C-alpha cells in the first residue's frame, strides 16, 4: 500500500523527487563533507580550496551534483525499506520483544476511558488518540509511526469490510487527480522527514565513530553525535504528525471512492451496508486467499448485484377502474 506513491516519484527533477529524496541526499553529502573537513582540518581544506582555479571550482560542481543525484536514487530505492523499518516491521521475534511500551500506552488509554475519575473532555481526547494513533489490540506495532499508519489501514476493514492493503493499489489508481495530488502532498513530506531522520542518524553514528578514531576533538564529536541524534528524533516526530494527516486522507479515500472500484469491476453497489460489507469480505477472500465466492457460499451476493431485479406489477388502487 505504501509503495504505491513511492512508485510515482520517478522523475529526477520533479518537485516530489527533489523534496523527498534529493534534499535529504544533498544534506547527507554536505554532512559527510563537514565531518571529513573536521577530521582533515579546516585550514587544510581552506588551503586546498584557495589553490583551485575558478574553472576547477565550477567543474567540481558536476561530480557533486552527480553524487547527490545517485544518493537520491539510492534513497528512492530504499524508501520502502526505510518506511517499513520506521513502522516497526523488524521480524516477529524482535517485534514481540519491543511491543511493551506501546501496549502499555494502549492499555493506559483504554483504562482512562473506563475510569470514572477522568472527565468527559479528557475521555474525548483519549478516544481521539485511540482512533487515529492506534489500531486494534492484536495489530499494535512497536513504533508510533507504524501504529498511526496501521490504524488508517485498519479503518476500511472495520467499517466497510475492505482490506486496505489488498484494495489500495486499485483504489489509488482511480481516485481523481485533485485527490491524488492531496494524497501526494501529505505523503511526500512524511517520506522526506523519514529520509532526513535516517540521514541524520547515520551521520551521528558513523560520523561520531570516525571522529573518535581520527580526531581528538571531543567537542566536535559531542556536537555531531548528540546533535545528529536529536535532529533525527525531531524529524521522526514531525513525520509521525504528517503520517496522521496522510492517514486521514486514506480513510477519506475509502469513504468517497470505494464504490468506484465496484463500478470498474462491473459490480452493482449493494443497497444495504450489511450486504456491502459481506460483498467486500467475499472479494477479500477471492483476491487475497484465492477462495472463489462459489466455494465460500456467498455467490448469491454476486448474482444479486449483477442481475436486474424483476419488474413488479404495481397494485391497482381500489375503485380505479374506469378512472380517466
């Protein structure tokens, strides 16, 4: 589901690519250059730069741009992996051992709702946090970002019976361009912030180790290590906030356009919400688990939605004989 919009960022010079990938890559290269200058010595770097001619300085910009473009494409190739890592998909064994904090927060919020000492206004805020920031108990992930996105993915299944992971690639391809632009406007900043968080984290760790090994300037090490980790955390927190906006749009997309998917598949929209719920569940079994409706005992739903109901004879009104 998350990879659908990553695949759209395929042009080197479009605004989305520059914001989401090129800027973080350029900042990463600039940070690496700064750490290298601190290790070699600012005075030596200054003497080397002063020794270059104007032509050499201009020509040096070509390799720099090429390196930043290659780094940006590398970030783009790794973007799905980066998002998954920040969501908390670390393998079943590791994830099970790191769920404690989020489960504890989830339980505390639920206890607050049932606590008579908590005021109603506070309970309303707690319900909002549970609604937007947490999925159901069995689907909690170890990170805030993962829970915000999973709560958005879970919404359509709990309300309409639509599995978001299965149907999002189909739905995202038919939403209007204006809505797609709004989705991209929420997704791209989130991805850019996650990439920046990764860049600052790598810079803090690797740069800090190199400074310890190659330099005795502890104040520089402290600034790089602590500053990099702090900035990485701030970028991650901002990405979580942006993910909340993206998640709200995911919910709205299924609210507004899920019937368009049925129309494209030649299925009439059920008149009753319960019938629609059953229909989507049957589709999920068909597309995800390869269980056809006729094997699952719900073929009648498809017959009802694809056939034209018989025309009923309108009952005559008593005394209407001979009426003009």
